C-alpha cells in the first residue's frame, strides 16, 4: 500500500514540475523510509543468547545482524514469525515477544520443546545455536492493550506458555509506572512449569495494583497454593468486583473453550474478552464441527497451481485430511514454491490461497475475513482437506 502511495505522490510531483518547466528534479520520500523502518518486509536476526527457563522451555534472545540497527517496534503482546529451513523444508512459526517494547536492541521469545510432536520448536531449542541466523517478519498481531477502549481494570488469564505475551505486557506497565488495576491468573500443570515466577513476584511487590494468582492442575504433595482449573467460582473468589473489566486469555484451545463457558456463567460479555492466536490443534478430529463421517486415516488428492517465472505450474499429490494443507505442502519440498507465512492461525493472511475445487474444514474459532469466505479464498495454515482439492497458491517472491 505504501509503495503505491509513493508512486502516486512521485508521479504527481513530476507532472507538476513538468508543467512549471522544471526538469531533473528529484523527490525525496521521507515517509517511505519511515514506513520501511516501522514495517520492514523481513528482518534478519542473529541468536545472541539462549537460556533455559524450565526443563522444556528455552528463552532465545535475537538481535539484528547489523549491530547499529534497531529492530522494528512492537506493541506488548504482539508476535514475530520465524522462517526456517529444516532439512530442506521451508516453514515458519509465530512466537510472542517476551521482551519489553521499550527495548529495541533485541527481541526475546520463549519456545517450548514439544519433542516428537514438534518440528520447528525442537529445531529452535536444540539445533539452532548462538550465532545462528534466522529470518523473521515484522511484529504482528492484534492482541495488545488499547488504552482508548480497554480501560484500566484488566484481568490476564494464561495457561502454560500462554504467559509469554503477558510478560511483555507487564514489563511495559511496570516501566511506565502504570497504576492500572491488573490481576494475572496463571494456570500450569506443576511447579516446574511455572515461568517467570520470580519476576512476577517482584512486580507484584513494586506495583500497588498488580497481583497474580498461580493455580496448578497436577501439583506435588508439597504445593500449598491453589489447585484445579480456572473456574467461574475461582474467578469470583479472586476478583471482588467484575465491573468494567477487560479480559485477555492466552492458552491451549481446550482451555479457551472451557473458559468461554465459565465466563458466561458470571455474565461476562464476549466483547469484553480478547483472545490471542489459537495454538495448533493437536487432534483436529476432536474439534466442534469436524465431519464425523470422514475416515481420519484416509488421504485426499491435492492439486496445487502457481505462477513461477511467468509460467503456470501444477503438481498433484496425496495429503492426510487431519493435517493443515500448508504443513503438507511444505513437507513436499516443491521446487520453486515458497509460501509466505507468519501466524499459522489464519490471522495474518500471508498464505491466502484460492480454493478452485473441493472442500476444506476450518476450525470454527478461526477468524477468516468475510471477503475471503465470500470469494472462495482459504488460509492453508488452518485448512484441513476433507475431500480432493485444487488450490491456487501465490508464492513468496
């Protein structure tokens, strides 16, 4: 959009100077330079430090490869998309920025190693070394505090690694000496899964109106704190006044679904609740709306078409119906086809593709633009093929 605006402005300037009889006049576009620094197409980052936060979570610090270059600014709660090449598979994943938005010398992300169930996370935690280079998007996402609409009474509910965007938010509020009334409710499996506990405790001591509650679902016998799940009853006991509160929720899909029902019990309006990107669903067949008649062990025929060097190309292959189309496409390592990705949750629309034939299943909690739905576009990162499909891809240039 900025590129088109610059062209229009420059053309208008040139036409004006020609009409005045002035030639060889250049126009310096300072707005374009500012836009590029705020919203770079990509960022080349270097790993400068890796720290273990728990048995399976690693804190990774990333700086620009150019020592004098600051990173693109972000709002606390946003994420970056990392692009990696793992054994020839070009793919990407998004990670919330943990570090403070007031420090653009580096980004920090916390990555949970999912072991055999992971791919990119395992690579980032175990194979990517200090000094390694990685490509990233600009900071993205709509999950952040808006001072105009969100008020000054906030409740943050995190599950497991869902604490990460809230750490950036709390660092921001702490550095601004915010007097907002903030309550963080943090649900984990056991004591060893609690992240940033020392820092959160220090913040609660230094910020008069900030408090946090930890609740464990599978604690050790020595745990003396709260146990169980974040229920409506727990919320009523923890928060005395439910009026004019903005709610932020980050965690696994099952937790979000459970909390929706619990918040409804205490008459919390949906417009008061903000959810971060829904993490990938481990078993899509358990999602509401999944067609039960589909044989989950079956494969369907996927035909992919795209333009490469002004030539139209197509390729067909079998893919599983229980895996997102984008994952299957990346695993095929198709020469000349690199799909731009970021969020992997249907929000950024980078992988937006045209569904020419067939049908896909999209989880009901996914927010797909109405214009895309109306005109037959899908987001392969969150689309599961439930019959033979033909899609048109717009590859990254």
